C-alpha cells in the first residue's frame, strides 16, 4: 500500500514552495513574515478557538440594548421651527402633557436670539416619555408657517432630571448675563422653580461674531 505523504506549504515573498513535512526540522517555524502563519498552524488554532470561545448570543445582546432604554425619561425634539421661542414650545407641550415634565431646554443662538431648532424635555416617568414620543413624532401643526416635521428620540448622553441639572448648573448658559428666556428650566407639578446654585464659578458664554459678507 502506498504511504500518504504530508506536505507543508511555505510562502516566501510572493512564491509558494511545497516541502515534504518530513524534511522540516523539529524547530522549523514554517512561518513566513508575509503570511504570518502556515496553513497547518492556522487550522490548528482555528479549531482551538472554536472549542474555547463561547458562542455569541446575539438575541441576548439585542435584549440588553433594548433594556437600556427602559428607564429613559429625557427626550430630544428635533425640527422645531426656528421662530419658536421657549415659551411657544412649552405652550405646545402644555396642551397635552401638563405637569408631567420637570426639565426643559431650548438652545438659543446667543448672537441672533433664534432657536437652534431642537429641545430637551425630561418627563417624570418612562411611560410618559414614551407617550410624548408617540405624540410628537411626525407632528407638524405649528403655530407659524413651516414645513418642518418634528422628530423625537431619546436624548444622549444626559438622561433623567439629575443628570440634566448637573449638566447645566455650571454651564455658561446659566451666567447672569444670559437672558432668562435662553436658560434651561425646571418644573414641579407644572410650576417653574429655580435652578440649584452652581458649584463653581460660571464663565460667561463666548458669542461668535457675525460673518462678514
């Protein structure tokens, strides 16, 4: 009967050389700098990896990702008409969600006094936040002429009343030179309350100069 011969593939630069495995010395690495590992070793390591590494449960990962939002209460409203002031957005919210939010902030361009078209709202519960998203996603019944369609998503990275307070209490937006209408607002049962005092000296905001035409 014939003897099955074993061969070892060695890649040198761009050429492939076939050697009899018996000719390879015990200390022969059979590894080229070009490929990093000979085919035999690669198959061996792949087999070990299949045995040692656990299977990845993608359904579990997706479930974990979904569970991460189960406690979210802060949402971000996008595509708000730039003509809307903070009071106008709040009046819109009050029509449907009176007294069930405790934080609101509509960022304003300090130079022009016009809103940037998005706002952050923290609802008092996750359930209220979900209902808020369902109501305002796709909303377009603005009090001014606008073709914008509102989009609502979970805010990132700040979630919850406490995180939003800590984010802005020392922010330049809370500086005494900033108009009150431009600042974030806190509420309890629908009534506005003052922000907690800062924990450090607040810097005045830097206002970008107008572009020259």
